[in-house]
C-alpha cells in the first residue's frame, strides 16, 4: 500500500517486503549459449581451473572420500520415547510426589519430577525395572 493509505493495523510481517531491486537475481550457469553464462559458465577455456569441481583439493584425496559412508538408519520408535521404570513410579508414589488415584500422563510425570523434560513423542516407554517391589495399582 502507498504510505498515505497505510494504517497501523495493516502493518504486519506478512505485508513486509524489500524494495524492488534490493537484491540482484542469482546468475544461473550452464543454461545455454544465449544465457550469457553458458558453455564454459564463466570459467574460461579448457584450463585446470575450468575443470575443477566442488570438493576438489588439488592432488590430495578429498575429505568427502576420506570419510566412510554413513548409512541412514531408521531409529526405533522405542528409542524416541522416554523410558519410565516401574521402580521410578513406585518411588514417586512412596515419597508422595505421585497420586496413584489420578490417571498418569506424560505431563503429570514431568510435574512430579519422574521425567526431566516433556517427551518429544506422545507417550513414554514403560520398563519392568523394579517390578518385584512395585505394589501400586495405577491408571495409565
């Protein structure tokens, strides 16, 4: 909007933009002879500099070839969920931090200091550590 028609309520982050021509367009290389940067793409003619690629390190083995290939492994769902043992729950009940008559949620476990932070995923992983001395009846 022109400045004289601009109202304070019209000014928000979605309406802001830079002045026209404030940033030149990026030059695209290798898009044909008529583009102005085709064929050798501004690198000159048939020199060693013209043939270098990204990651080239002279006569040295490039770093991306020195390092081993790392495959992408899928992380198991259990590894994303925070573990809570039955022993931790019983200790929280015994010290009075956790009420066994209330439905247990991840948010409640954070408030009772059983978990340090809110889990990234909805839910926790319940482990059997301390099951032999766990005696409370819970609604989870």
